[in-house]
């Protein structure tokens, strides 16, 4: 899969070669889309003999492939692919309320010789979504001609999120939040809109999502820079299915979450979650993501992180929640007294953290040294004593060995007030993906996966800051087409967002 997010080559020959590869990738996706549409049509024709689940999977495959194509074409401003069966743009129904906005150039007189007379007007209809309802913005631009020199004048049409597109920023924000925050696949949204008398095909919605995420990508990058500027971050990953073209199967890709949340130690730095997509779980991916980061990283025991700890300025902090979870599972299955005692001792550590939460780093160190360190040390000694008394092949012994290994790497939290006892910040960042994964099942390609990562970065960061993601995205999509790239940080949700009421 071609990585369209990398910098473009500067050599003309290399650029031509890169463009040819990109066009080939777009055509490959187009062939896949045609194939899926054919399969879907067949399933619908024989739907009484097919499960609804199979039809839904084909719908989801189509929408994710179409998002990928839209993002690729928008990224390099390629002309849109026009499939033979692309749905025609239908008129917006008359029952949708209209709001007229008349734009004029601001000059009542001709600059050369005098007055202007109105010749006619151009009207652009923009379908918008506000406050739970559809409206149509009728943007009217009168055409004037000078009665003396016949010079023409007309106001310029304002920039819009999708050039020559119909959707307003509020509608685009609504579709993005529906898909990535409320877990509504696009074909379901299409059905919901139809009940309001709005006929928008799924493929059109996919085009909007792909182009919107391409437009918003610089803002997601800015959130990533903010995350990596922290002294400590939280990292986790989760599997997502990705279509493997030509095989008829799916491969296991990954979404990575990197979080920054300094509220537990009283910092006023805004919390944020930055998501990245990769086609597999190779350790090179987090190494690339974190190449510019130096500091502490809370994470699980994933072996792919080991090279980071050895070869970079990243210091590991393990996670007590992972340790506790293993003993909870064993206690539920076996009722083990040792597992129960371990859980109780870990609970004492969390009680100390509850007291320390919100205090400045120095005070947190004092509390932990006085209260948590004795509990932590006793738990470590107690596990060493208990381990020889049970079968080395038992699940309990495995949990105890895991705990002892991870506790050695968790000990830094006792001496640094900016660190946490667990990696729950990153795990919470994965919750929305885990829920949505049940609905969208898979991404269509690496480009589609990156589009999802951009959307999750924006929406989840807004939510972390108590900002309404739909209101903020609508405002941002209206402003970003004309915004200077070197000032994109001014659009971050904690600077411009609207608090959730």
C-alpha cells in the first residue's frame, strides 16, 4: 500500500513515478469498489437466502474503501474518480427550510464611472445540519454591471470544506461524529437521512469523510506534537481488521493511541489522545511514531517497545492494572486465596493514589514514599515467598511471575510525582475504538485506517477537554480551508471549542 502521507519527492522524475504509483493505487481501490458493489448487488438480489450480516459486511467494506479513495484524491488534489454508477446529485427537497445569505462585493458604484445595475444572480445551495435538523443555506451572489462602462462585478463565493461540494461544515461534522463517536456506519446514516427526506448515497458520505479527514489532518498532527511535548505519555494499541485486496480475506492491522494527561498532578496542560494506524504490529511502527519523543512512557509489556527503551530517550513505566487483571481472572475462575490477597494489597496502592490525585509532583512523592512504598515492597516480597509453594505450571504462578517482572519496571512511579500507577489513560482512549469496531468491523485500506486515526484524534481529544466535538468540528471545518498552516494550533479544541452543556 502506497504511503501518501509521506513528503512528496522533489525530483521531477521521482515525482512522476510517485504520482503514477498513487494513481495505480487509486485505480486498484476503484476495482475493489466495483467488485464489492457487484457482490452487494448479488446479495441483495438473493437476500432471502443470505444473512443480513453478510450484506452489512459488504456495505462496510464499500464505505471504508470509498473513504480511502476520497482521502487519497484529496491529499494530492487529484481529480475525483467518476465510477459509471456514481449516484447523481439529487435536488434538495423543497420541504427543507431555506436560509438566504446575500453576498455583495461591498461597492455600490463602479470604480470607473458610476452606478451599478443588477443583471441577475447566482445561487449556491448548501445542505447544512444544525441543532438536530437540516437547513439549506441559499448563498445568493448578485451580478452587477456598470451602466457606463459595462464592467461586471460579483462577490466571490466563500471557501468551503469540500470545493464544489454541497455539504456545509455542520453536516460534515455530524457525519464524522456519527461514524467515529456514535459508531454509526455510513450506510445506516444514509438510511436515517432518508427518513428526513434527504437522499444521500453511502458512497457520497464516504467521499465527504475522506475529504474532511484529509483537510483536518494538519490539526491531528498538531495534537500529536502536543502529546509528544509532554514529560510523560501513555501508549497502547488495539487490533482492527483491514481488507487484504485480492485475497477475499482480512488482515490484522493496528490502531495505536498515545495519550497525554497531566491533570492528576495539577498541571494545566490540556489532555489529548493521538492515534496512529499501521498495517501490522511490528515494533518499527511505535519507533517511527515516537522518534521525536523523550521522556517516560506508560505501557504494557509489548516486546516491540523494548528497542525503544534500549535505543532512545524513552523510559518505561509498567502498568499495575495489567497485573491486577490477571489475578482477578484467576480469582473468578478458581477462588484462589493467594489471588484474593494480592488483589487486596493492590487495592491499598490505589487508595494511596486516590489521596495523591491532584496534588503537585513533590507532594505526590511524599505521599507515595510514606504510604505506597511500604505496601509495594511488602507485596513484592510476599509474591516471592508464595511463588515456590504452588505449581510452576499453574496460571497463578504465571500471573505471579508476570507481576514480579512488571513491578520491577513500575517502581519508578514511587520516586516521580508525574508518573501514574497504571496505563489506564491509554486504555480509556481505546474504549471508543473497541465499541465502534463491533459496528464497522474493518477498514478498507491503510489510507482508510489513517482517516479513522485522524477522526479519532480530533473527536477523542475534544471529549477529553469537555468540548462538544460536533460543534467544534463544525466551526473548525468552516475556518480551516483558508487558515494559514503555521497557525493551525490556534484551532485546537481547548482554544476554540464549545464546552459540552
